[in-house]
C-alpha cells in the first residue's frame, strides 16, 4: 500500500485537530475572563458600579465592532498569504493581549486590551476557511459542527473555571487565558500545516474586499450564498436574546439566582455540544444539508416559544433541547455556502459571515433588552416578559421561508452544474475545494494537495 495517502491523511487529521483545539482554547480563554472582567472594571473604576456598567457596555460594543471590521480583513489576508500565518499571529496576539489585561493598572488600558481581543478573535473566520480547505465538501457540515462543539466546550468549562480561579485572584484568570493562547501558538507553530496552496491564493490583497461592506459584496455575487447568509444572520440575531435577556428574564419569571442560571446555561452548552459534535455528523450522511436545515430551524422556533410562554420553570427547561436542536441548521448552511465559493475566496466568505454575526451582536442586545424592559414596564401595551423570545421565534420563521427558497435553488444549480460522484471515505484529506461553476478558468479546478 502506498504510504503517501496515509501520511497525507495523518497530516490532515492533525491539522483538523489543531483547528478544533484552537477554537476550543480561544473560547475557553474568553470564557475564563467572563466572570471576573466586570469585577476588574469595578475595581479600576474606583469602586463605582454605575460607572463600571457604562464601561462594560462600551467593552461589549467595541469587542463586537472590532470583529465586524476585522473579520473580513483577516479573511482576505488569509486568502492572499495563507491560513496558517494569520491563525498563528492571532493566537500569539491574544496571548500577549491577555498579559496586558492582567497587568492593566487603569480601565482605559483594559479597554484597549478588549479592542485587541476583538481584532485577534476575528481569526475564527480564518479557522472556518481552513476547514473549507481541508475537508471534502460533503463532510463540511460535520466539520463545522465539530467547531460548534468546540465553542460549546469553551462555553461550559470557561466561565466555571474563571469563577473558580477568580476566588484566588481577580487577575489570575487573565494569566491562565494568556497561557492557553500562547501554548496554542507554540503547538500550532510546530504542528499546523498550511491548507491553502500558493496556486490557489488570491493574486493580491484588495482593500475593497477587506472592509466589512466590501466583503459583503461577495455574498451578492453568489445569489444562493446571499440568501443563506441572510438565514445565518437571522439565526445569530435571534441567539442574542440569550446574551441580553436570559439572566434577567429567568430572574423576573422564576426567581432564579446565579447558581440556577449557571446550571441551566451549562445544560444549554451540554445539549449544544451533543447536537454539534454527534447529531450533525451522524444525521448528515442520512439526511443531507437541506433536510437538516429545514428540520433544525422549526425546532429552534419551538424552543424559543417554550422560553417565551412557559408559565413554570420546568416547562421552560423543556425548551432547551429544542433550542439546541436548532443547531442542526447552522453547520449545513455554512457548508452549502462554502460549496458555492471559489477556493481563493473562502477566507473572504468566512470573514463576511463573521462580520454578519458581529453585526448581529452590535444591535441585537440593545433591541432585545429594550423590548424586555418595555413589556414588563407600566407602559407596556401588553404584559409579555417573553417578548424577546417571541421576536426571536418570528425571525427564525422568516429564516425558514428564506432557507426553503434558497436550498431549492442551490439544489437546482448543483444538479445542473456537476455530475454525480461517489461518496468519499470518512477520513478528512487536504484536498482543494470543489467548485460547482463550470465557467471558472482552468486554474480554479479541483487539485490534489501534496
């Protein structure tokens, strides 16, 4: 047996493992500082909770704004210079930034650190582009699902570990986060191969493509991608109901304290991890991307309605599995979009998608939090504490209709544009993206990597 394919498959598995670990450690590093960052802001603000609240709001906004601006920049840089360089620089930058935040003597320096964190965290888009490079198109939904599981692991473990470390020192979680990021950099420096071959890279770096609005023009060039990107945006926008109202809503409706909220969010993370890591991978070969999308979105609608309308706490908890099963829709949608785009534009695509998610993060919390405040106030047109979750359900109903139209069109294009192919083995292999557009010039056709 020829040893070359085994070596290639082994390198690909090591690369995928690194990307998984990168996302998990980055999420873990960010999760660790969640419980202590507000307290550090209070300390550096002279003990004023009111002043700290203003700073905290600014921290959250600037973090999402940096992701919105720099995700397409990093995506375009990775299309031009390769994924490995961008990912490693971002990991190193995060490590240094967490050290600066750990040592920050004044709140404005902590604020600058949060800006740098937002810029470096934009490398998530490059990680997604890396997956699109090395994973065959029919297995990308499962691969994106595994990255979702990495997010879930960080979401479960990070805040709990940060709270534990914060008991010893309010700055200790920042040092641990820095250590994780720098270990990740060292690991990647010696293990991570480049996924985008020189002949597949963009010929030059174009600032028109690197700004967030220019990156979104890419979506308009591919009508099917544009429609699925709208679905992606609505899913992310709806999810910010959890960030902005979950804690206050459960306190208002059920009298939950910090412990009950923590346990319930851990359940959310656990269910999400199972869906992303297990169910997506097992159901994809049986149902395909389109069916998973059309199953996941209605289940997520049902979950939000459970959250909005449940009169008792146990019924609210029943909604968590339905909400998490909505995660069946995200990875297939992302996989379908990656299949429509040329290999040297994968970074731009993932950067544009990350910018859309960041845009949802800029506006979503304000919309949902203010709606919640209005509908529990004396001036409410109707007393409906769950109004934010009702709106989230409505957004996903709209997303379902858009997805239904988009995936029918994608199916028609793929049936017309490409012949049937036998399914490939389950091993991930570092092959180039398979493009379904027959009109592409010869140098854009699929190639095997060394």
